[in-house]
């Protein structure tokens, strides 16, 4: 879709996720193009965007200042890969770079920080910016997707308890060249052809967490500890252990959502059981909240993508729409190219 902003009224639909270019509008609003109060004020709505744009682009006094933003994503809707958060981060970083706004997390050195160093993502960070943009969009959201996609390599992300505004921390870990090569050979990504329906699943998760039942509290504790266990296995090059962690993570995610939530469609359950029982995978999980989207799997040593694809094709369960992909570790994360 394409939209042209000439007056403040053209930004009025920024908080409607279904409106054209809503994500771009929210990014502009959060970065300071114009106050939300002005957009929603009947006395201001028909004001030209020009004076605001001139100040935003540091071109005050110039006539006909323009800003063109083009965004795209190759991932399908409902992939569970956090594409909306990652795209929001790319949009914010690109606009900020263009108009001279400096945010923590945009520096290339941030992406290549020393192993073990912890970076704090405060209110001036790109990570926090994505969180705020998604709140403006009214689509909700957190911080895990943008950290996963915008920060390269292996990392452990945490948030401080009982501190507002929310502050997150990201610690990067180096992997040996052999481990990266092995991961690149054994990681498999599968598009299940079924868009995930995160909204209802997440609503179930939040309701169950609000009840604070003993099994849910225990499950959350295990999710936290398993993240650290996954880091340990990966840094030691134990990919079978890493795969087992992913499998346990998926069991815990299903517990959080509840049996009747639709978090794991029957055909996906059958595929995971088949590949596990035939020892073709060390473990795997649906990405994101579940319900569909992409599967990420760690193949057992010596098992190829073609081996798994063949095994699933001859099984029953409506897996004709599955699309199989190799995937590799993205060590750099966000890169901004200025031309």
C-alpha cells in the first residue's frame, strides 16, 4: 500500500493496525515528527505537515521538504518470526539515521561488543523504541522479538523486575567457528503453511499468568532457567543439548497456553513426534506464540533437510503445504547502509 501525508489529519489513523502504513506513521510519531495531541486535536488536524517535517528533518526555513519511506518484508503474515517487531526496528533506525536522531543500538560497535558484555536497553534505545511504537499501534508487543532480530549472534536478554519504564539488558556470547558451521548445517526452518494466531493464544497465556497458579509459576521459572541452559549448551558446542532445550521450551510454552488454546495444531504435533521418534531431530519448537507459523529444528548429526522432508512427505497428516529451508546464524544483526 502507499499513502501520502500532507496534513496532520493524514496521521490520524496511526493507532489502527489495519490502516495503510500504520507502522510507518507510528514510527514517525514516536521519533517526534509531531505531538499526538496535535494529531487528535480538531483545531490542528488540517495543519500542513511541512513545518513539522522541516523541523524533524532539521531543514527549517526550506520549502517543500520531503521524506520518502519504503519498507518491505519477505516473510509471510503470521510467521511467528517476530517480523513486525524487527521491521519496526529497521524503520525506526533508518528514519533516525536519516534525520539525525541518535538511539542506543544503532552503532555497529554495539552489534560487535565484547563477548560477555551486558548492554542496557534504556528508554533511548532502539529496543525500547520498538516497544513504544507497538504500543502506539495498539497491537501490543514486548521486547524479545526485536532483541532476537536486531542484535546479532547468540545472546541472553533479561528485564529488570519492578522497574518502570521497562529496562532490558542484552548479553552477547561468542560461538566458536566450528559451532557456527555445525549450527548452519543442522538448523532447519519449516514454513508450516498455517499462519499463527498469536492474539488469542497470548490472551490465554496472560489470563493463566494472572491467576498465578503453582504450575504456571513453576513453568515460568523453568522457561527462565532453560534460556540459560540453552546458552551453556550452545557455547560448549553441544547441539544435541541445545535441541533438547528447544524441545523442552516448546513443552513449557504449550503449558503456558493451555491444552485447548490451539497452540499446537495436530499435524505439527505429528511431525514433531515423527521426527523425534525416528531420531532425525535433536529437538525443535514452533516460533513465536505458536498455533502455526514456522518450525525451527535442530537435525541430528548426519541428517539432512532432504531426509526430514522425505520422512514427513510419506506420513499422513496434511503436511503438503510445508516448505523446508536451511538457515544460518546471523552474526551481525541490524546493519544500516547509507548511500
